[in-house]
C-alpha cells in the first residue's frame, strides 16, 4: 500500500453535483444542477422533509 500526500485541491469537488442546505434543519444534501433552474420543482430535505426552493438554501 502506498501513502499519498493530499494536494492543494483538498475540499474542491468537481462534477455535476450541487449541494443544498435545508433552511429549516441545515442538513446538506446533493441535488442535480437542474434544480437551480427557475422552473425547477422545490427541493425536499431528506431529514425533515421540508420543501423549499434552491434560492432559500443560501
């Protein structure tokens, strides 16, 4: 087994995932980037089941 030293890009994630935080319980969960579109349906928190728009997550 080889040990690798982390680079300077720790904490940066690439790909097609957007993370939202529930405004009610502050649980973070991944969603598709399509959820940021103006006509997107509301997101639903997996912890408290509250529905909210992606704009409320900030």
